[in-house]
C-alpha cells in the first residue's frame, strides 16, 4: 500500500476512535455553553421578536465576513432561500430591515464573544501545545482601511502624506494572539495618527488580558523599559527583539556572562517621564531593571527570562522564530477573510464590522483546535484557508452538527497540513504587473469633470 495513503487511513481511524471514546466536541460546545450564553444575554439590547433578532443578525453578519460575496443583499437572499427550503414563508429580499438590525447590534456583545471564545480555546488547550509548559501570547499591530467618507475621515484620519480626497481613513489595530491555537484573545483599536493611537498605548490597554505565568512575544517595537517593568510586576515574562538604538550599543563583554553572546545587564530608567505616565507611577518604577540579552542568529533578543537552565538560548531562539505566526494570523484575517478593506460607511459600524471579522476568525480557529485535538497534531500544522473553505461548504450543503457529520468534517480539516518553513525569507515584491492605468492624483470629482471635458487619457504603456 502507498505509504501516504496508509498514513491518511491511520489518521482517519485515530480521529474516529477519539470521537467515539471522548468528549469530541469540547471546543465546539463552548459556543452553546451556559457561560457563553450568559455573556451574550447580558449584552443583548431590549428587543421584541423580529425577523432579525440579535443572535440571528450576528449569525448573518458572521456569514458575511466568511463569504466571498460580503454584500448585505447576498446575506438577505441567503436567508430567504433557507426559509423557502425549510417550508417557511420567504422573507423580503430588501436589505433595509437587516441593515437596521446590524446597526442595533451592540459592539460590546461582539467584542465580549471574541474575548470569551479566545480565552476558552486557549484555556482548553492541552499542555503539550504550550512552550515548556507555559502559554505564549503574540502581540503585533496592523492598519485597517475604511471607506472614504467624511465621518470615517473625522474619526480615523488618513495619512498626512496623502492629499485630501486621495487617501483612505486608517484604523490601527493591536492584537494579542495565542501562539498554540492562533485564537485572538483581545484587540485594541485606535487612530492611525494622533495621541493614543500608537501600538504601545493600545497594548497597555489590554495588559489585563495577560495572566501570571504567560510569556509575551513581540518584535523590537515593544522592548521598552516601562513595558518590561510592567510585565515583571504582573508576573508575565517578555521576549522581544532588541530595538535599533540599543542594539547598536550592545556589548556582550559587559554585565554577567551566561554563555556565548548571552548576558545579564541592568537597564537604567529613562530620565524623562513619558507624557502618558503619571508622576506617581514614574517615581514608583525602579532606577534599574535587570534583563537578559542574547544573540539569536542575526537578531539580539531581550527577555525577562534570566535563567539559562530554565530558558536555554537555543529554546529562546526557536521561540522567537515562532513570532512569525502572528504575521500569518494577520494575513489570514486581512487577506483570507477580507478585513483589509472594511465596507461600512460610518465609524461605529466599521468598528463593529472589524470585531465581527475577528470573531469569525476565532470560530474557524475553534474548529481547527478541535480537529487538531482529535488528529493528535498542533493547530498550527493545519491550514486556515482549507478549514474556512470546508466550513463554508459544509454549511452550504446542510451540515447541522450531527456527530457523524462533525467527525467527518474534522477529519477533512486534519488532512491538509501546512509546510514547516522556519526562518523563511521572501522579498516584499509582486511578480504580476498592475493594470496600465495611471494613479489618481486629484479629487475624484475634479477628475470626473476633466474626463467629461477632455475625455479619458491614454493608457500608460
């Protein structure tokens, strides 16, 4: 027998065995558990019985985030056909009632669900999924583009480098992601420019998401004195790349030597108090802070994990390589799901739409975690896009969650594995050329007037 075919058959048998001899739906049942229902009920607004109650509206909103056609018209048409196939009176295909229902949906309800599902997936993860028995949290930031409306521009202004009418409103998002499962534990949103919108400020607003014993893993932007001190106070360890200015002055001949290019040093408290910090907190911070610096490949890492026996240099080097997963998670949210460009025209609805996308991401991660648990592998070994495609197909063809159907779905998800490419380096460039149209360099109204007067310009060769 073909070795690959034999491996697949063995994997299928193992999944069926686990499904029949254990609680095969531990993760999936979180969606209907009493704790989750209580958190949803507490966030529901007062409402009468309608065609679009809050829970049905959220379900349709989530389907929009997962589907290629994200229009409200598609969501309403889909509901009408489902009612027709179920023997019910078909609903109207006009979108007005559904759009009003989306507007009534509390954003606190969606964000609460995101945090609850993320925390539940992470807490239910087996010990073997963790790094040296400890949960690792990834942190990173990105920007989200919104439709160019006056309301969006006022709340989330575009970059200063773009002329009025040529840019798009930008929202900055910082997320905390579970390394083992890929679930988003929390997110914070802010303006791309202006006070309070930088990544450090947004991260500080989410520090309560971290628990004692966690490890926070991030890039060079987060290796600051006061963040390292705050993490130490909370019993959380940090592993970050050393930022440029301090990296250039790193001298491994100084401090307490722990090994080759590995030492303990003391950082001095910055002489100037940051604008966001109170005087009392600044005075409370110690004058010196002991941290560990080590050379890992081409990078210098700074960490609060001081002991080389408990956290060997090779293990830290391998751990930092896994930071790349947060970049892939953001790509899955922005590109695979389509969050890169929101569609709602007002700031309140755009923010709500963003939280819905994050919740949709967590629901797919929920299924992947369940599949990985049954297939005896790590969730990071499974394909997000493959899982999303199977979930959409399963729902389209009437999957209702029966035990046999769910087992088969989880088995299909576990069949597709992603490549293990540590230290992957790719050029930030594209091979496919864009279509030969010039860039828009003036307001669209002005450009339209010129086209009416002079006709369209010739294509760029």
